């Protein structure tokens, strides 16, 4: 069984990813189902997403203060 994860691929902009386990592990390498681009491990992807989210929150907070 292949699980699909909805993440945007920076190469082709597809959102369908694949890996070969029934559940996600932090060490799984996530690959784009459309173009085969390697996005890295699930742990590194989560870290990048958290940093981006924190940056958005900080930008919103700065706009509110102005």
C-alpha cells in the first residue's frame, strides 16, 4: 500500500508525494509522484514547514503592531 502526502513539489508544483510504507516515519524519504523529485526526509520537510509558518506569524504580528 502506498500512502500519498499532500506537499507542493518545488520542481513541478504537483502536490502528490509517495513513499512505500503504510504510515509516515520521520526517516522516510519523500518523492514527488509526478516528476520523481526527492524532497528529503519527512523530518526535514516538517522542519522547513515549521520555519515558514513561524515566519508568516511573525510577519502578521509586525503588521498588527503598525
